[in-house]
């Protein structure tokens, strides 16, 4: 594997180092020295010159000599190093030389350095006893960043500080722009956290990582950075997929060196059961793709992943089931929260006076575990902080109740702007920039008492604060700046019956089935709650669902989990032919999870299931067990209730008989014909699951229990024989294996990171 870096084609590069802040610049210097000098660098003490510098100690090659590295940060973009800038350090240098700690001395600065000034400073250092003085400025630092992808992996913020074409080659730059899209500005304030380093390591080890965390924690940003690293280093071809359904379009079993980034892998706001079915089908293919050298980055909100992992069950990827490939992005260390808050305030649009007012409270605020990156971003934007007046109480509430503050901020917007936000929500964050005047837009304008023209004019006013332009397949869309904005609009709509009716009347039927929830049904996080007063409107919309497989599937899921018995009953009375519709379940999904089966079971419990439909449903269940070894429903009382007693007895006898003929034959066939180089557990999963599920029947019968034990042993023996035929795996490299762990700095300085936040 080649370790050469891509060749950039721009020369006058400016990484805007002056925007970093002293602490981030200090960290950048430590990474550069560790990479360039090949040593572990640790922060030793803070300099005694007003707190603008930090001193690093570097072990020398001989004896116990140590080399000192001094950082000098300046927040001015056009500042050049002057001879007087070293004056305050000379007494420290003399002391360090006397202690044998400055045989080699590096003076690094974010300022530009002219050769004559550097020469004069080196002469001064030699006079004090320094044998090897080095003076380097932003030109040298920029060159190190440009020439080292390992360094960029450790400090990915640099991707957002300069022109991408100055960092990576032209082809990679174009692909990176397409992937990072609207996230590029966020790289300017990005902080590499422990989760960042862990994700890099996991990808190096497993080529698969799942990033989980609550909204506003930065999952998508981290995923984008990992994808950028892939492009930058080994030239992997990267594909960003909106869920597993989109993944199918890019999957080719014969391709390698691809990275698939699946954002919101199990649903954006709530768990999507069609996504679960797709993953059940695709997980074995993920294993095969990884064996060919492909990489996968998945993201998910924590509560969605927790529910999804239960639904995936044995079909889950082993690394996800054991959590060995799962990274909780939300576990931020105190110093990480400090740097995140500093970066956003420094880069934001708040006035110097405002920063001065809140500056005394920032250290305590950054200790708050609920301070998330998106909350820090809002603190840097005046549009979000109008309600902060009493300090520190309002600051604390801003962090503790961000959704409440966000909703209040939206309420304070002009009506056309509120309408624009609602329109983006109805378009599911994909509102065409050049086709806004749709029927939805007219409906929203009417409800808010504004005009289509006013809404059109409002969107640019909200750009980069509330909404952003995002390009997909050559088309520009308006989207929310962050997914939590959709959650806030959802909550606002839920609280106003007049707007709920707007939502019910204007939302696409797919959106309605995926996001709505009847008041009184089991709670679903972030759903749009339909109050009882709007049930009639909801039932009217549900009758419009066309008889198409994928929409039937979504309708069944909605009625099973999100509708009250009242809505369920009323809809079936008005439209009983729904019971004869067919869904489109994944062929890999267990029949106990089929929405159509559960729909029929619920209808049966309410006395609404036609006898012919009941009989055919029981036939489907019997066939699933007999021909596909799928007995997943044996523990589901609501499903078994559809069988009449004599039917259930006949079915049980058939299952027991299969233990003597069909199951042993299946095990023998798998042992003889199993593919040793594919996932062995996956090949045996159906027969393995059958035997385990049958334990339910065997609880009171020792003879059947003994037979099941024999079959379990036979399965393990068969697996071992297939595994013995497995060929030697090739040792596939990963571009991430060349990325070193970030330097761990030990700091004893007492200076606040926020000391220059208002400068």
C-alpha cells in the first residue's frame, strides 16, 4: 500500500491559522511536531508571558537532552513576526538552557515569518546557548499540513480552513466537496475528540463503524470527516447513501476500495421498519463487502439504534451486536466541550460586548454535560440568543432546554419566515430551490396569512442560520441547517390543531405514515402527535393510500404501532378491503415481524378479520414454518390466536415430525454444500433459529427436548466442518491503518481557554 500523499495543485494556500485560537493552535503544533519530528509531544507548562504561549518538551536522540518547542499565537491575519516577539521569552530560554532542556529549540508561530527576522532570532537563541534553533511560521506550518495526510487525519479541521484543491488533488477535491457539501463551514470549528480517534481506530480494525448519539452531537460531521480522510489518503470511492434502500443502488459485489456512508441508517427521526427489513437482507452482503476491502460508516440517533438492534436480532452484524464497532459520539471530555464552545464563539457573529458579558460564565457552562456542538453553534449566532438576558441563569437554561429556546426563537421570526420553516419541514428538508411555489407552499401561505412571494424571499434570509442549500444529483434543495430544527417544527405543529390539520392535509402520504402518531398511542420520540380532534381528518387521508406494495407495508406499520384502536376500527369499517391488500416485506424478514401478519392479528383481536383472510393468513404462517423453517411466531400469542384449536394441534404435530426428517436433511445438506469462504453462521441461521424456537414447544416434553439437543450438537459439528474448509484470508490493508493515534497531551496550565474569546 502506498503512503504517498495526493499532489495538490494550488500554491498560495491560506489555512486561516489566525482563526484557530491559542489552544487549538497549540494542539495543532503538537500534532505537527509529533508527525514531522517523529516524537511524542506533551504539554509541559504554560509560558510566563501573559499566557499567549505554551511550552512543549520533546525527548532528544542522545542522553537526557530535551528540546523545547514554544508556540506563539496571533489572532491577526496579516501579522508578521517581529524581533521583539521573542524578547519576552529570552529569560525563559536562558533558564531552560541552564537546565539542559533547550539544546534544540523550536519557535512556532501562526504569524508570517520573513527570513531576515528568523535569522536574527536564531542568532539570539545561539547567544543564549541553544545549539539548534528553529524559527518557523505559518508558511512552514501550511507546508506540513499540505504534505501530510496523516496530519490532516489528526487535525481534520484544516479541510475547512483552506481551498480543498490546495490540500488534495483535483478529482478528490471535487468528490470531497460533494460529500461534505454544507458541512464544510463546520470544519472551521471542528474539534477532534476521543470519539474521533476511536472511530478512526475501529475503522482501521474492522472497516465498519456505527456512530451513535443524540441529536446535535455531531455524528454527521464526524462521518463526513472520516469519508474525507478516505478520499484524501487511499483514493477510495465514497458514496453517501440516504438509508439502506439507497445503498442498493451503489452496491456491486465485484467492487472493492469503496466507502459507503449511510446517514440515519435506521431512520431520521423514528425507526423505519422498511429500513430494518432492508438491513436484514443486506447484513450478510455487508460482511462480504468488508472481506473485499470495502468500508462502511453508519450514523444513528441512540434511541433509534437501541430499538433497531432489538429488531435486527440474530441478523445483526456481529460487530454491531457486540458493540465493538459502535462509537458513542456524545461522550465528550470537559476539555473537548471547552474547545467546542470556544471555537463556535470565536467563529460566530456575536458582538465583542456580548462575548465580554458571558465570558466569566463560559468555564462553568462548558462543564455542563448537555453542552452539545449544535448548542454551542447557536450560542455563537445572535439570532438564537435574543432570550438570554439574565446571567448566568438564562445561559444555563439555554443549554438545559435547547428545544424550548429554539421553539421560542422560531416563534419570534416573522410570519413568512415561520411559514418558510414549515414548508421546508413538509418537504422533509428537500425543498427545491427553483420550484418553491407548489400547492404545499400555497397551503402554508394561506394558513400563516402570508404570500408565496414572501415565503420565497424569507428562505435566503434564514440561510446559514436556520436553513442551508444542499445539492443532490445536480439539483439544489433548501434543507434545515440541523435535524433538530425539524424536531422543533414537528413539536410546534403538534401543539396547534390548526397547524396539525395543515400537516395532515399537506404532507405527502409517505411522510404522514412515517412521522405521525395518534394521541393516546404508544409514545414515539419526535413524532408529530395527531390530537383526537383531528382523527377524522387523519382517517380521510389514510383512505387515500393507493394499493401499492410498499405503501401498503407502511400503512400496515402505521396502523399496528401508531394508530389508536379508535382510528384502526373506524378506518376498517369505512374501508374493509384493506384486509385483502398485500404488503412488500423483505424476503429476509422473519414472518412474525411482517406488518401484514400483525395487521391481520390486530384486526382479528377486534373482531374485524374476515374468515377467508384469517384462513389464508394461517396458511401463510404454516408454509413459512414448513418450507422456510421460519417459526418466529411461536412465541407471539396474538398471532397464534388466529389459529383454531384443531388447526394449531395439526400444525404442532407437523413441526415435531420435521425434527426427524427435514431438519437433519437440511443440516446434512449445509454441511456438504456450505460455502466456507462466506458467512457460515448466516448460512445456518434458518435451521439454527428453527431449533432454538422449538424449545418453546419442548418445555414440557423431555423426549422432544433431547431431540432438539441432538440437533443443536449436529449443527455445531456441521459448522465446524464447513469452517475447516475455509481458505486463508488475504490481509487487506486499510487506509486508516496509516493514521496514527492523536497525541495525548498532559497539561498543567491554569490559563482559561476562553481568555481571548472576545478579542
